[in-house]
C-alpha cells in the first residue's frame, strides 16, 4: 500500500510553515477553501517535491515557488513522508534562491521514526517510479478539466501514449527502433564489404521501404477488419431492434420480400439484355446486306436460266488438255489452231466458273428472310420482356421505398435516432471498408513479391562477396528475426491491453451510470473512445456531458490502476465537481468511492461561507479528513483539519 503520511511546506508559495498530517492509508481527503486560499497549491507542492515541476496541468501559478515576502537566505522547502508497503521514505526538495527546480534529497525512515540512510539518486528515482512514474502522472494529478486532458485528441499526454508508458509497450517500441538502427548498420557494413556496394545499398533501401509499406497495409487490414466487425455488430443490433419492434417487424419482412423481388427482376432484365445483344449480333449485318444479296441472287438466277452458268466444260479440263497437248475427251493430238480456240473458251468459261462460285456462296443466304424473320420474333419477344421487367422494377422499387419510409416513421416513433436510416449508412460504410481491405491485401501481395525479388538479388550478390560478408549476413538474419518477434509481441500485447481497457472502462461506466442511454463502448486504433447508443448511433467523447466525460475518465483511471499495476497510487483531483450539474454529483461520487478502498484520494473544492460542503455528497465511511485552507490578512496561507 502506498500512502502519504505528512506534507510539510516551508516558504512555498503563500505557505510559511504548514504541515498536514494524514492518518489513514486509504479513503477520501478533502481540501477546501475560498478562491486563492491555497487549495491547488498543496497539490502543486506534492508535484514539485517529487518531480521539480511548477506547472500543474497547465494551470497558471506564481512564476516562482519562493514567495515574494521571503527574506534573502530563506529556504523554500517541501517535504513528503511516504510509506510504500513496509518501507517509509522522506522526500525533501529545497531551493535557496529563485531556482524553481531545486534539489531533491531522500532518506529512509526507520521504525523508530528517525531519518535513516540517505538514498542515492538511482534509488530515489526507482522509488518514485514505484510510487508514481513521472511519465504517467497526468493520470493521477487531475485538474478540473481532467476529462479533456486525459481523453482529448489533441492532448500532448494522449491516452495511447500513457498506455504505452504504463504497460511498458514504449520499451518494446524502443527496442524495435534500436534493432532497426542495428539492422541498418549491419546492412551498410555488409554492403561496404562487397564489390557491389551501390547495388546492395540500393536493394537494402528498397527492402526497408517495401517492408514499411507492408506494415502500413497490414495495419490497414486490421483497421478495416475492426471497423467492419464494429459496423456489423452495430448493424445486427439495429436489425434485431427493428425485427423485435411490434411496429416494424412486419414491415421489415415486407422490405426483405421486395428486396428479393428486386433482385429477381434485375436478373430477368440481365437475361433480356443478353438475348437482345445476341440477336443484334447474329442478324444485324444480314439486315444490312439483304437488298444487295437479293439483287445478286436475282441476277444469278437469270444467268442460270439463260444457260450462262454453269460452264458447259470445266475450265480445268481445258487447261489440262492444253498442257498435255491431247484432248481429254477424245484422246487425240490437239493442233495449234484448236489451242487458239481453246484459249478463248477457257477465258470465257473461267468467268462463268467464278459466277458459279459466287452463286454457291449466295445460295447459303437463300433463307435469309426466314432467318431474319425468326430473329425478329426473338428480338421482339426479348424487348417486350424487357419492357415488362423494366416496369416491374419501377413498381418493386416504389414498393420498397414505400416500406422503407414506413419503417423510418415507425423507427422514429419507437426506436431512438431512426435506425433504418442508420442501417443504410452503416451498410455503405461496411462496403467501403471491405473495398479498402481488399486493396490493402492486394498491395501486400505485390509488396512481398517485390521484397522476395530484392532479397534474392541481394543474396546472389552476397554469395559472390566472400566469407566475411556472409558471416555478417547471418548476424543480420538473427537481428531481423528478433525484430519480427518483438513486433509480434507488441501487437499481441497491445491488442490484449486494448480489450482489457475497453471491457474494464465499460463495466465501470455502467456501474456508475446504470441508466445510461448508451449500449456499448468502442476504442479505436488511436485509443479514442466513442459510445454507441441504443439506436445504433455513435457519439464521440466531445459530445458527452461534463458529468459523463468525467465519469468516463475516472472509469479509465480505475481500469488502468487495477489492471496495469497502480491500484494503490494516490489520486489528486483539483475541483472535482467543476462544470458538473448537481444531478451528476451522485454518479461522480459513486465512482470516486469505488476507488477509495484501495488508495488515498485527495479532492479540492471551492467553499465559500454559507455554501454546501461537497463532502456531504459522500458516504461518511470513506471520508478520512477534511482540511480547510485560508489566507490571512498577512497574505500567508494556513491549513487546519476540521475533521
């Protein structure tokens, strides 16, 4: 158990000699007073003593820790007595001049209460890290705007950064970065050891670039999967809400019916278009040629009737007789005079033979009109079918739109925020993320192919380089293997932590606000929270009320404290109820009380004479002390216990 036992302020800001003794190891401790009385100064003094900081969550304080009324030579001092399980330590930071950082000293306190050995710097740093590491102190030193500071997107101390620090993921990341530098060094050394230095260096650069791009695309795939799963989960809940609704159940069934009808009619239209295309492809050119073909056909018929075709003697027989010099019919020798006559007849008969060839081709189109007629009937049927199906599609779409409008109306009356409209929106998002996931996957395949080619070429060059280069290459392979293992470890660890945070925060949030309008919580890749209401709509943290945002922040702190090892680290909250409506006081109180059984919680609040003490909203069983601070006429702040 970690607990603060004493807080001592000497000449710090407006405090001259002030001491606050704390009697319990856990519970709620209140510090209250008027404006400027020194409430926040006590929290800032603790911060300054441990870390040397003079700024507490960006709040403007006096430029110096040393008060303006201090005499020359007066020492500004803040002393803390902190118990960590069985060990007790005294932390003391001092400054004699106007050095705001000062000097930190630490001693171990013996069982008798006497200051024991002085602790070396490394041991002091180790103990402070156990109590509250400086890099995550913003999770435990909370200003009145702590919800924005912890959950805000633009905060320098982002949630992701804090999670990395608390869970040691930043240590793994640093190791990976170190291995990257080592890998680069080895690659350059290997390159210098070879005659193909420039080629290998170029390949190393290409491989590194392509590997980074693979990592980016793999992250893109994981993001796409997460988004698709989230949207599908939300979509399923919306569909369930619609189906289970008495007003919409039948309408949803009707919508599904008309959707099915629309799919069927679109399939029929596709078939009609295919038939029309086929008919046009097979017969269109015949329609264009029909007049010419019929004209030639008629001319050939007249020639055939006039005996002009076919030729009485095949021109090939005449050519053979001329070549052999013997008549193919009577087998006698042909004279020169007969050859001249045969030449004239051959030319005439060849022309007639060409006409016969053309006639044979045109005869293939003799039933052209019948072909066109048959195709025409098919085309007419297809166009008539398409016209009917087009009209049917319009009718089905009208029915579908009408049912969807009725669902919208019913949803608006009975289900928050119009889930029917939301359904259409989410379906569009799912489709977009599915497209992006496929693009990422294709990119990875191409990149890995290029990486393998680059590695193969590099290996070929290294093989010819000699033994030293090959030995270095083996060492480089080990470095790469170790790096890949660390990357896998970081990714798996981070995924586990994110799920634990999401589940823990949601469980705590529901306990504090059991009647919340929200149905679930989500945590994206940037550790940004959002809520899904019962109607399926998403709300970012910025749209939450102040009370809801502070409840979320406290639920987060509770989860991080319990799950990551700082369950007993004290919590300091400046002006807890600032900006919160009175109706939310009970919720915030319940959250703080749930934390107080394991740690000290220090809460400051503004109290003017005659006003209500914030402590009255708390269970008296968890209240340990109430400390009133006030500024006297001499400008010096004083603190006294009232409970």
